[in-house]
C-alpha cells in the first residue's frame, strides 16, 4: 500500500486537476512537448477507453507513468475454491467475459446451464432465472472465489433482493440467510422470490430460512447483525455502507467487493479513509478525485456515447457564455438538471440552465458559445487520458485501504480480482478470515 500511495502523492499534479474545469492544466507549463504531442493525436472517443494501454505506447514521460501505474496497481485474480474448477466462457451483452465456474465440462455457461458448488450440488436453472446476464456473471464469479462457508448463518449486506445470498445458500447448503437492505420494496421482492422459488433449498438439504431486515446499514440494528458471528458477503455495497461492515464485522469470514467510493465523503468533503496506513499516506482525496475511479471504460460503454458528449459540450458552452458574461476565469459549478434538457436547442438549454443556477438568462445569439463548447470539449478529451492513466491505481489504493483496516482489526486478509473488468469494472474483492 505504501509504494502505491507514494506514487499517487508524487504524481498528484497529473491526476488531481480536471481538464473539464479549465485549460491549460498546471503540468503543461513544465511539459509543453507532451501537451503538443497530445494535441497532435487523432481525437479519441471518450477519455478513458484504453487510456492506460494507449499511454504505454506514448512518449516519455507518459509511457513511464503508465508503466509504473500498471505495475503498482497490479492485483492477482483470487483462486477458485472448486475441487474441479474449469474455465467457461459466457456472452454478457455484446462482450465476452471469462468466468470460472465450479464444475468440469466443455459446454459454455449460459443462464440455463448448470454449475456445481464445492460440495457438488448442481446449480438449478431457477436460481438464475430472472437475473440479467451480466449480473449472473458477477454473482457466479463472486461465489466461485469464496472459501467454504460452513454451516454458520450467512449475512448478505446491502443485499437488495438477496440474489447473492440465495445463490450462495444453494451452492453451499446454508440453512439460514439474513439480509440487510434499507429499501422495503427490494426486501418485499426478495421475500416473494424466496417464497415463489421454494427458498432454493438444495436437493437433499433442508429448505433455506431467509429473513430480510429493512434497516439502515449504518444503524444500530445492522451493526448488531454484523457483530452476530455470521459469515458475511457484500457485493458492491456503496461507500460508507461497506465501510460500516468493515468496521463492525465480527465473525469467521467476510467477503466484500467495494463500490461507489464517492458516497464515502466526510463532513470536510474529503474521502473517508479507514486505515491508519491510509491516513498516513496523506492523499486527502476530494469528490473530484473519487469521480476519476468511476470513469472507467465499462461504465462509459453502457451509455450512449453521443449523448454523453453532448452533455459535456453543452455544459462547457454554457460555461464559456458565463465567463464572458461575468468576466470570471474560473469554472462555475452548476446543479444537476433534467437529462431531457440536453435534447433542446442550445439557446433553450442555456436559458433554463441559467435560471436553474440563479444567473440572468442569456440574450441574443449563442452560436459562438455553442461552438466554443464543442472546441473546448475536444481539447479536454485530448488531455483526459493523462489523468486516466492513474484511475486504476487510485481505485486499488482505496480498496487496499479497506483491506488494511480489516488487518488492523485482526483479520487475515487477501485482496484480489474475482472477475474480469468486462463483467464489472468494480472487480476487486477483499476476503477477511478470523
């Protein structure tokens, strides 16, 4: 953790400033040749794509930063706990993702195929019925790297409909499932699934007893469940919610795939850092830094790229108009607006956006500002890959901080990936054993 933290702190001037807020970036005065090289490159769609791999073929020092970031942020895949593990390939949407299952065979894994748990129990078709392909791949991958759970109750933290908990109970033969979820609608839906599907009792095993607790994961009742000695799992629990499990868990085995670090901000607007080693690193990450973690290729690929570009172009065009109107040379942060506003003509968008931010409405033609927004967007897009080089390194450091906190609490901790990034960009898992 320390070398990665030192690397990020040393290179903070490269990844902390955001080109969207203003150009030129501070580093450009010291590295004018790199800035000119970036300007000469063909326009790349989206800033993050394959930025790290792309940078590896760039000139120094870009190439050197990319090499160091890739090496320091490398995380090995977690081992699979199957007696007969073999690789299957699954189509997930338009992507192909390698997913390790727990049964031998030469067939491709599909939602209707069977896999087997470590105890050899077949995974029935109804366990996965109604769960989307990519979610299925995440659940199966998460399950495949878990060590034996034993007969202790299983706690599904921020579990939603408890897809993961019910799957693990079926694969591992657990008899009791506890679910912490604050959304009553998801709890009711999960209860209906348990009822309709016979509680997923494995053949020859007692039926599963599932209990949904509609509580805040940051509250006292959830804390009591975390301290109750269950095995616990958390797939993409957000921000402070996975942090609460890390802080309060008391049991034999906990598995967490963290997500949404932006939802772990303290009163000072800085990222919540859990471990003493993390605090000693002195990174002081703000919301803008945490957004970098989530600007990943898989996230961007799920959206309409042209619509995303238009949002940024309109916001930058409005900022150009506002700078001209006020004489300010700083980016003005604006509230979120309804997404349908970006389908309006630029003049109508600016009128509504100005009103939303409490500014006078623009008058006259705004074509020059619309064009300026498009031009500035292209300039931003040519600078963003430098920042993107450090995205994965920052994410790994944040997860390492969570893993280190569990170590400080006395757990034996392993950290690794549980699936390829094509299945989910949040593919890092922390395994803690007492």
